[in-house]
């Protein structure tokens, strides 16, 4: 029995849902800009507007990764471990904003960033078992989450 190819509409909806889910942390956990502005940051820290744009692009690439998997191997053909790893990565990604904006805990924010980078690496490697192209789309996310982990460590250290 051949598997029916997903429609363009279902791929667009899937893409938009994933971007919306990953973008939701800013709405769920609004930042306390007054508190954040009291923190000392390294001079190489990008402006917050640039960071927002980078994250939006990364969320689009994450969503595109899932759409590529949907189109090339079918979401039904991904095993439960891939979905679990994707869910863990999503929760870790969202938790960073909670730890930083709500808890105002720079150490938890750093450890969460580090865990996000590690889970991104694992997700990239696991995704590569299904589609090299889909895995390649996660490389910018891995690079940025790794840089963000380092930046979070530096911010934590200089604000002790």
C-alpha cells in the first residue's frame, strides 16, 4: 500500500503551527525589560531586535525541517524516539524564557541553554537518519543555541 503524499495545505498548516508553538514563549513568559536592562552583557551581545529576528528564522527552519520530513519520509514513519527528542527540545527551548524572564535565574537559564544545545545536536543527528536535508536545516539552530549557551554563561558569570 502506498502512502498518500501530504497536501501543500497540510504542509503550510504544519509549518505555521510549529512556528507559532516555538514563538509562544514570548507571549507566555513576557520579559521584564526593566530587570533585563540592569544586567551587564558582553559587548558582543547582539541587540534584542536582532536576537528576535534570529530566533524567528530558526523557528522557521525548525518548522521547515518537520515539513521536509513530512514530505520525504512521512510523519507516520518517524519513530517515537524522534518525537520524544523533538518534544524535549521544544520544552527546553521554551523553558529558557521562563527561567530568564519569570524566574530571573541566570544559572537555570544557562543550564537550560546548554541542555537545549545538546538536545539540538541529538535532534540533528537523529533527524539525519531520516533525511540529510532536514538535518542540515537544523545546523543554524545548533550553532545559535551553542552560542546562546556560551553567552548565557558569560552573562551569568559577570552578573554574580
